[in-house]
C-alpha cells in the first residue's frame, strides 16, 4: 500500500507527496519513469529508495488520477 511509503508534510517540499524519509517527490520519480528511466537506474542513482518505494509512487499516481474529476467549462460563444 502506498500509504505506508508516501507522506505529505508542509515542512518538506511545500507539502508535496514524497517517499517517506526522503525529499524525493512522487512526481519526480514518476517523471523519471516517464522519461524512460529503468527502475534499476533509479535505484542506483537514489540508493535510499527501494523497488517498493518506486511502486508506491506509481500506485499513488494511479490512485490520484482515478479520483480526479474533470468538469467541462461553459464556453461563451457570443461576441
């Protein structure tokens, strides 16, 4: 469960979700993966992380997107 590995704290990165015990933001880890980094590369460059931490970042992102709601805005077509 990502809740065991991800935390928000207003004192750390302005409250952005981070991997517990680090200053590594979830969005940073997800962005590295989106850029094509392999999990092994991330773990090598950031030895404080575990494979479970990277998985928790992805699960957090997935859960956040699932709960997102988008509402269409009314478009004013008048001039």
